[in-house]
C-alpha cells in the first residue's frame, strides 16, 4: 500500500476505532487492514475514487499479509510438533550409558560403579591427572602414560591421595599432557556414565549423569 493510501485510510473520519486498535496493538493486523480498506472504499471521494492500480496494490498487500499469517501459523505448529518428537526421542536415552565432553562427574554411595573418565590428547606421552572436590581442592593426583591419540580410559580406583575411598558427591578432573620439550598442555576430557534423568528446562534438554547435568550438545557417544 502506498504512503498516500495509508494516510487516506487513517485520516478517514469513520476509521477512528480501527486506527485506535492498530495503535494499541502496535502493528497493522489482517482484520484492521481489511476494515480500513472497506472504510476507504465505502467513503471514497466520488470525484477522486481509488484507482484500479491502487486498489489492486492494496489487495496484493492484503493477500501477502494473509499468506504471512498462514506461514507463521504453520511454523508454530511445526515447532511444537518437532519439540514433542525431540522430547520423546530424548527420553529413550534414560538408562543408557553416554559419553559426554566434560570434566565433572558424580560418585555414588559406597559400592556404586564409578563413572568412566577418559582423556584425549593430540600427542602421546605422560599425562598429569588432577581430581578435585566440589570446592576445587585437589583430592587425588596421579600420572598416566598415553599411548594413543584416541580417547583413553583412565584407570582410577575412586580413592584420594591417602588411599581412602572418596565420599559420594560431585567431583571434577583435569588432565595436562607433558610435551617433548617439557611443556604441558591441557587435554580433552570425557565422562561416561548412565543417564538417570532427562530434564526439560527453559527450552534446553539436559541429561543427568547420576546428578550432573549435561546438554545434548555435550554428548559424544551413546551406548546401548
């Protein structure tokens, strides 16, 4: 619709109600558009009627508006359907073992199976492993030899530096690989554990490995 057409529509003395509706909503909707167009045609100046070209342009814009609303409705429906399918598929991961990129894990009560801690480095060599408690204090440190650049399982007994079994809770671990020149560089770490819960919060899907939340973007591998 041309600027002059829009001006004519809103300046019509009988279009006040529609104009107020548009102002309140902040946008020209389909119903307001059709109402204003009808008012314009009904009360047009007989000596200066709306031209065929202008009327055709207005109808074309109305058609485009109608199509956009239909597209928006379809997209919203597709989004809801897609989210429902996504949620249904994700819940099937409960009870499965997954490997995620990260360095936070949980230890269960005495007798519970320890999660798998993996490390992957660009070079082979000696690696220094540090395990920390929830306050960030190092409770266990040891050295392993990496013979491959593939993810390597760390052999760890779940004990601290004094040989005592660590209590149930949340822990973290980091790995630094010693290079040929003696310099150290951080390595990529993974945690492998069983999915206990799937949680949907604020549009984000979280997998709880024991009690530690990870997102689907963190998942590296899923096992049956």
